[in-house]
């Protein structure tokens, strides 16, 4: 998973400061060295690391952090702010033409996931903006590239314009744009050819396509797993094409995160989206502040909330929230909730969006096997209707019968019921505005000390503030629409 090594190293660096009333120059120097090593190991560009560490150190000394209260918290705050700044501070939207169609030219090396990403972005616009995109298959060199794009188009129900492999790509783009104009498509995606490395022939072709199409957006797709090479690739394409934005793919793979932290600083071009999965819905807007929070192990609750809003039925969610508040949440609701959660993606990715969970030993030892959810379902399916709606009636003999019916050990049934009761209690507290419910649950599970008690609380308070802010913003938008 992306950033795990970096998160662990940064947490360890901060942990040494925990509990100290004041921090000496020596303490700060040691911490800065740890941060520098952590960033270099994560394959962050050397010049970016040097500037980052100097800025953090100067801010810590200049604002008299060493003499203040809770210096460790203040240093985390500075590191968080500087990480955010390094990655671009705010999310940058897609460039949009004043009249349709908006033309988006996709570029990148072979193997970066360009064709799949074209589909993901087209699908996102189709789903969220009710847009009518057209994809142009202009990669005539890679075997089966056109077939792949056609398959993706069928999967997301987006038309693909193609003329086979014997036509000049510039001519394909010319006729594709004419087709988009005739059909009144909102967006046109040009899937261009890639190479194993940047070469003159590739750049000449891309320059001719750019000159013809006048794209509103030249989006560079970069494989995050290539680390420093991703930054070099971005710089190479930018020098020749003047790209307008970057999409980082395979951020869910075994990547150290260096590309995400270096590209904006080295090229000046914003990362606009990140791909973290294989499904067509696995493309997210890149938010520098949220990514910084994830890197520091403080979770990403805003993205989790947005993911929940997108993937979970709103009416259903309101009913569940009311049940949580009234403490009438039962096993039928639990089953529904699990099925909704499964739509959101792998459990380990979801869990790591919760503050304190990233790189936590308790989470690392927990098996996030999809089969575990199926086992829980089997246990619930083996209950009677009364047992599902009135969990208090589950005495030892009933539990033994449920274990036999589900084919699971009785100890597992007992453990699941205990976890259900703990979760029910925590949900009731959180839904009634008591965030300490979640904090206590994390502490009991050994998760509350990921950044130290005080810093764990800071993460929870920060999360609470962001949730309230986000809620106010949504309410304000709703009022304006009315």
C-alpha cells in the first residue's frame, strides 16, 4: 500500500518527541534527520527533500516551537502544512472549454495504465456530470490497444471512435473530432500512443496531434510505482508538450509515494487525479491536504465520507443513522451495512482512511480477507428473525445452534456478537455527537496511540472540525440550489 513505509518512519520520528515538555536543538536536529531519511527512502526527489526539511526546521525555530507547549503537536502541524504545500495545497479541477466539446489529450509511457485511465475519467464525468463523452482510439502501434479501449467503452457504455491500425493517428483524431462535433459530445478523450521511453518519433506525433486538436487539457498518466522515474517522465513530457495536469496510477500498489511528493515541486504541474484500484470507479480527485493527512497516519475521513455518500444509498443511510441514534440497530441492519461497505472497495483501504489506523500494528495483524465477511454473513443467516432483531436473546444454547448452522466455531460466533455490541455502542455515541466513542474504541483496540495519545486526540479533533466544516459547506450549497 502506498506510503506505508513513509508513514511508519514519520510516525517513529514524531514518537521520539512525544511526552517532552520542551524540545532542544538536538532533538529537533535528530527529528529533521529522521524526516529527511524517511523522505529519501520513499524515493522523493533529493532537492525537494532538502528544501522541505529546511523549511520545516526554519518554521519550527522561527515560531519558537521549541519553547512552546506541546511542541511535538506543533511540529506535526508544520510537517502536515508543508507536505500539503509541496503537493500543491488545493485540488485542481479539470480544464473546461467554454463551448463543447472539451478536448482532453491523454499521454504517457507504455504500461502506465493510460487506456484504463481514459475509461475511468470518462466514466467519472458520465456518472457525476451526466456528460456524453467520446473516446478516440489513436494508439495504432501497441498490439490490441484499440481492442482494449473498445472493451473499456462497452464496459462503461461510452462510444469509441476508431479507424483501425492502418491510418495515421492525426487523421484518426481529425475525423474523431468531427464525429464528436456532429454528435454534440461534451468531452473528447484522445488515447494516444505510448512508448517504453520518451523518443523523438513519439513526441513528434503527439505534437502534431496537439497542433490539430488544440486540447483544453493535456493529461499525463504516470505510474506511481516507478518513483523517481515517474518524475523524470513527467518532466520529459512537460518540456515537449507543456502538459496541464498529471494522473498518478497504481497508488494502491507497492509504491513508496515519492512521485506524489515530487511531481508538483519539480514540474510545477498539478496532480489532478489518482488511481487506486482496478475498477472503473477507482479514480479519485487528488486533494493535497488529505494526502498529507494520510501520509502522517492521521487518516482521510473526508474522502471516506465522500466515498460513503457516493456508494451508499442516501435514504438507507439516513434510516441507519436514526437507528444508531435510537440504539435500535440490529443484525439485519448490520448485514445491510456490510453489503453497502463491500461496494466501497477493499476493507483494508477503507480502514486506513480512519485516523490512527494507517500502519497500526493491530490493523497490520488483522486479516482483511473478504471471506471473513462471508463468514459473518453465514452466522447472521443462521439466526432466527427474533435473534436478528433482539440480539439480547442470544444465550449459550442459541449460539451453539447458530455455530452449527453456519459451520463456524462457537468461539467465532461469540466474538462476532461481542464485536457487534461494541460497534453498536460506539455508533450510538458517534451519531449523538460524542467523538470520544470512536477514540475509546481505537484505544481499546490498541489503535489510539499510533501518533501518541495527545496526537491521536488531535487527529480526532481535526477530523471532527473537518466533518462539521464539510457539513456546513454541503448545507450552504443545498440552500443556494433551492
